């Protein structure tokens, strides 16, 4: 069977020429369906750049990215955006919630673009908010919630349509340790439920919660190992 994600010799060069930045430098990476992978590295190591490639938000300078066996570079823009909508749930460090919408409305909004009808949108959104423990905050706006709660709304939004792949870029970056544990527990539950979870972090303690840890440095993969302490 084809791997979910297969990255071959992938390079990303920003500003080619004199001031060029080699953000990703010949990356090889295979991720199978259902894995729980942390991608760890220092600031500037290329983590978000890699996430943007994996999420079809940006295209590599050279190299190949196969998603479910399909060469992403051969997909049209429409096909790539369909992949983003259907296959991938994004969680960003900055939450990116819409301030004048309630938690429930924030979770419902992207479901419109997936062509899901109103009743189902509501059902899926309530389910997702329950999963992250926010059923009692559904009518609250982001400004009326704590940082950890806002991040949980962002997670609910990412998982509401049940995408098979979750891409989370520093989802605990702005949170205290109790909220971080809560978010990691949710990611863990998503993995237990069969989703593929890719978690980007600069924190060893966070990465240690994942089943596999890929370390990136200066745009190169430095190590890639299975966490022996991870229990299924
Ligand atoms: N749009 C851009 N134009 C030019 N250089 C960029 C651009 N985006 C990122 N870079 C550079 O590419 C390198 C990798 O950046 P990236 O954002 O992937 O790092 P990161 O590992 O996510 O860091 P952080 O932990 O701080 O989020 C950095 O040196 C950065 O300055
Ligand atoms: Mg980043």
C-alpha cells in the first residue's frame, strides 16, 4: 500500500539568489496512515515550512511530495484546495479564530466550504466541541475564553469534519502546562481514534508524548526514532 505521506529530496529555498534561505534541504520523510509523529526543532529550523508543504499550503522548490501516492505537484490548485478541505485539519499556534463569532460559529464556518448542510454542520460542531470539553462554552466569543479554551475551539474547528490527517503547528506554544496537557490528551485521543497526527513543536517534553519523533535542524532531518516509552 502507498504511504500516506512520502517526501523525497524536498528542498524549499526562499528568495533564491543572493539572500537565499535554504529552509528545507533535501528532506526524505515517510509517514504512514495512523501515525502520531512529532516534528521537533529549534526556531528557524524549517518546521512551519515543512508543515506548509505537507498541508499543500505551499510548493517545494525542488523534490517530490506524494500524498496517498499522488504527486502533489501534478494537482491543480482546485485539487490541492480540495485536499486541504477534505483530508487535513490544521491547528495553528495563533488560533486564528474569528473574534465576532461564537465558539460554535467558529467551528461551523469551515464546514460550509466542505459543502456540508446546516443541520449536519451544527451536529458535527457540537460533537467536536464536546470532544474538546467545551460544550458549556459554545455561545462564548473568543475574547470571553482563556487561551487554552480558544486553542480547544481551534482544535474543534480542525477536527469537526473528521479529516484523516491533523497538522498541528505549536498547538501548545501559547499555553500553560495544564492547558498543554489537555491539548496533548486530545491529540492522543485523535491518534487512538485512527487519525494521523503530526505535531510540530520546539519542546522536548511535548515531543516525548508522540509515538515517533523526527528532529529537524537547519532544514535537514537530524534524527527519526520511535519513542520506546509510548504505550498504545
Ligand atoms: N516567507 C519567507 N521568506 C524568506 N524566508 C523565510 C520565509 N519563511 C521562513 N523563512 C526562513 O526559513 C527558515 C525556516 O523558517 P520556519 O518558519 O520554517 O521555521 P520554524 O522551524 O517554524 O521556526 P519557529 O519555531 O520559530 O516557528 C527560517 O530561517 C526563516 O527565516
Ligand atoms: Mg514555525
